[in-house]
C-alpha cells in the first residue's frame, strides 16, 4: 500500500508551492548578476556626491571656522592663494609634487601629465611646486585636459599662466600668482596622490578642497561629514543675523542671540 495515500491533499499542494518558490528564487539570483545589486561601493559614491553637494553650498569661511572648532587646526590657505577669476567649487584632492631640479630629461614631468589623465570627475588638482612662486605649474593645455575630464578646479602652490585661455574655457584655478614661465627643464615630477603641504596646509589624497571668493580650505576626508554639518549651522545662523542686525541696529544683540561672529 502506498504510504502517501492517507496524506491530505493540501500537504501536497504546499509542497508543490514551496518547490516552485525555491525555483523562482534561484532563477532570480541567476538572472540578477552581482554587479547589478546594491553594493557598499555604490553607497560610498552616493555619500561622496552628497558631501560635495553640501560643501558647494556653504561658505568657505564657515567651513574654516567649523574645522578650527572641531580639530583646533588651521586648514585655510594664505591670502596669497587667489583665483584667476571669481569662482566657487568643491572636489576631492588629487595631489602632485614637483621638485626643483635643472635637467634636460624629456620624461622629467611625464608623471605630472599622467596624473591628470588618470584623474576622475570632481577632482581638484592640488599641485605643489617647490619654491615655485615664479614658476607656472600649469597653463592652458593642462587646464583643458582637466576641464575635459570634469575636474572641479585646480589649486597651485606656485604660479599659473595662459590665464586668458583658462578664463575663456571657464576652468577655475587658484595660484600664488600669474607668471609666464615654465617648469620644463627646471623641475622633476616627484609623486602624485601623496601627502603634500600646499601653501602651508597639509593635504592628503581625497581630502575635500573647497574654494570661494574668501579663499581655499582643505577638509580632511575623515571629518568631512562632521565639518559640513557644523558649517551648515554656522551659515544658517550668520545669514539669519543680518536681518536682526538691521532690525535692532546692534551687532552686539545679534551676537548675543545667535552666538556667532
């Protein structure tokens, strides 16, 4: 006698349904490749985009103040670091170091160019030209390459040239000055995506560089979310104070209310 004869029909129905569900689940897993599934990398990219969007909408002065409160460090560049035209940007540091060295090596600066060609969108080209106040670390050709790769901008601890063309294409550059000189035959590439000190400020690869009419600040990547949150609050408080000062005709009363100066 068949041992399954006495089992209720609903047991067989449930078993058939369960087998079908397992089959469908397996089929879905096969049809959806791992690359199409949400990943930590995709989440990180989303976080990075949100951070940059936030920093693009706060004032650099607030970022500087927030950094000083949180870390106790000065992370703003000096008054010498000025833009070739009014601008505002934020992006991730791509660092490059040039060492002073007279040479006739055609490959001496090859790494400097390779760093640009390997850069990704939203990069900020942070170049340190050793003792380079009167040496143009970049010009129109390099600026065109950065612009075509959607860099956010460039910060040069040294000089810049071809400013008319850079203005024409709208590529933002901060530098210590405008000079017509060249680094060719006078400098050698010493590394990219390495820690550097740009105009007295320590900058590590992927730190967030923010710039506006008030200057340039380097935000360490590890503290960037905390710095952004505090900078946004400072911005809000300061912008709220303007109306209070006008109404009360007293900056002291506004500072007492908002605790911000």
